């Protein structure tokens, strides 16, 4: 770090991490230290085997459903002349913003409407949970692998094709350089299945994350025992995540190759069939839950005859829900977008500081891996423990209305900032690599301060992409349940928590129309993010 003034910036970043992030990660260990008897839960081998089997099988099924088809879709999108390529890319980008509760609720309504006996078979429930996680993770996997494929040096492939067949070129030239990006995309899918409880709680599939949430909601003394059996597996998964991130950092191709012309496979006679397969495989799984929500929102029930569907009732009920839940909609959207801006701003600042300090960079990637691998309920429990400690220290009563008594969105903002920090961190680190170091060095020679260098060399050139990342993270925060459900204050209920609560009551028309209202909101956010990305590409 050549500029001594940056030491204060590094010290400030470390202080923020020590105050807001590290205590939440260490709080579950503090709970175990206070309750040593909780480690006796490891004697309950049947329950541990069940939780381990369910969690591992859910992650493997999610990976098995997502990875092969995702690689195929990424190849079709980036390296072929498939029909409707631009529309397909737009569809993948828009579905990336759909919250998990909407997908879960839509599929649950479909099963109820068709009479599928999904609740009667454990295997069906497990497959359904993996399918929903796979569906939500598929757009992200396609876009991540597609970006990685575009980052490959085209001259290496073109030169290799002169001496070998395409399949040998793929296996010996393309795959070794694509493998780190595939591992990162696979982690996106698998960690989502590991962390979330929205699907598993609805389908009653017991996993480690679901175990912690269930024990917390029942208020049993088994809570510390559930944490005890979860933390070792979380540390193991964090180690694997950190190892994957390190390989991705080392083997990622240079960003400058993205703008070069690359080889496109014409597919000859199979172009139509392969394009149709890609479109059907992507559109149908999304059309089913959306159609179920629309159908349920338009149902009119009669006393003397079977229910009927009226399209105009869909818009009418959506308007009624928007008016009835207007304050909650505005509050949830406001604080979700605030979370997105906070995560994106913090992530971009750290991505800049990481280019000037190797120790800070290594520490941040370790923390990123730990947060990404920790189940949402564990993070929620850790924040709750921190809040209880804060309000008990001298002067802590001043924080009690803000963090405990409520109604206040501060705990949800805190946990959202922490939960989605890894997403913003990975994306903005990659974006920061596109900025030439010479820009900042030139500003430094001209006498610019650290803040001026950050603003001129990073913030303004990456502003539209930074806002797109903020919108994406804000949309994820809009559907966050697993950690926020634990730390929400009395009187404050985000919209996703209201949907989660009504999901367990009944699949009625009000819930379907509320989900459609939320879908309209996230579609607007996705459209704005897409405009920002296109604005950046056009040189705006």
C-alpha cells in the first residue's frame, strides 16, 4: 500500500467489520460456550444422520438439476446462433430477480389446483424442494457461466481448432479455464439450497437450516443443540467455498477479452430443435407457477355452482391488495432498496481497498466464505444475540426501540446487509478488475485524495453497473425470510414475511394477488437494472 493515507481507510473498513459483521458470526459460538451441554446433541445419531442426509441430498439434487441444463443453456446463449437469443437473454435476466417465496407459492398453488399428492410422499417433497431451488438458481447460473465463457481468450480456441476436433478443444482448452466459473455458479445454486428455509419449511423437509428455525419458533431448549449440530457442517462448507473462491480468483481470465469477436457455432440442422429445447426448458417451469398465481387470483367462488375464472378479477384484486398493503409495500420496497444500496456501496468500496492491501483482501474473502456458508437462521440467531447484548450494556436502552421493541426495520436492514454481502462482493470485485490501475495512479500523481481517486476511477465509471448490482441485491432482500424472520421487531412485518405467514394458512385469492403485486414490483426493478446495464454498454 503505497499511499499512507489509505491506511486510515483500511482501518475504518476493519472497524466496521469488527463492529457489525464479526460479532454476528461469533455469537452462535458464544451461545455454545454458555451452554456446553448442547454438544451432547452429537449423541443423537439418528436425528443427525437424518438432517445430514436431507441437507446433502437436497444440495446434490439441486446441483444435479441445475448444472447440466445450465451449462447447455449458457452454451446456447453465448456460443451459438440460437433463435431468439436476445429475448432468451432478457428472459434469464428478468427471472433472476424473482424472489423465492413467489416461486414456492406459485408451485404450491399448482399442486393444489391439480390435486397432486405431493404432501403424501417424502421423496416427492424433497424432489419438489430441489426443483424449486434449481429453478430460482438457474438464471443466475446461466448468466455467470455465460459471462465466464465470454471471458475466454478466443485466439486460444481458434488456434486449437486447427489441430484438434471441437470436443477435444473443449475438454483440453475451454473446460480448464471455464471450470472455476462453473464452480462459482454451482456454489450460487448449492448455497441457496443450504441457507434458505422458505421451501423446506413449506414442504416439511428437515434440513440443518430448517432445524434451527423450527427450534427457534417453538421456543424449545433444543435451540443451542440445533446450533451445535449445524456449525461444524457450516465451517466445512465455508472451507470449500473459500477454496472455490481462491481458485476462481487465480484462474479467472482477463476482463479485456470480453469485447473481442468470438467463434459462434451454427448448429446446422439441429439449430431449431436445440433452440426449442432451450426455450421450453426455461419457459415452462416459470410459466406454471405464474399461471397458477394468475388463475388463483382470478377465481370467483359461488354458492350454487363450481368456481369460475374471470380475468378482470385478477387486476381488480391486485389493485385492492396494492391499496390495502400500500404502506407495507412501500416500506418493504424502501428498506429492501436501502439494503441493496448499502451492500453495493460497501462492496465497491472494499473491492477498491482490496487492490491496495493483500491482507485485507484475504481476510475479506474468508469472511465472505463464512457468511455465504452459514445458514440464514444461524445468522439471524447471531444477530439476535448481539442485539440482546447491546441493549443490556450501559446506555443500551437508547437502542432498545430501534433494535428490539420496534416497530423498526433496522434489524432487517442489518441482517440483509450481512446476508447479501457475498453476492455484492463477488460481483463488484469482478467489476473493479475492469478499471485500469493507471487511472487511479494518474489521479494520485495529480494530487487527488483517496476519496477523489475512488470517486473518479471507480464510482463514476462503474455507476450504472453498481446501481444494477444494488437493484439485484435489493430484490433479493425483498424476498429474504430465513434470517429476517428471527430478528424482526414487533409491529414491523416485511411483505415477504406476510406472504410466508399466509402461505401456511391457505392458498387463497388474496395471497395470489399479493404475490402478483410483488412480482410487478420486482419486474420493474429488473427492467431498471437492465436499462442501467444497457446504458453502460452504450457508453452512457
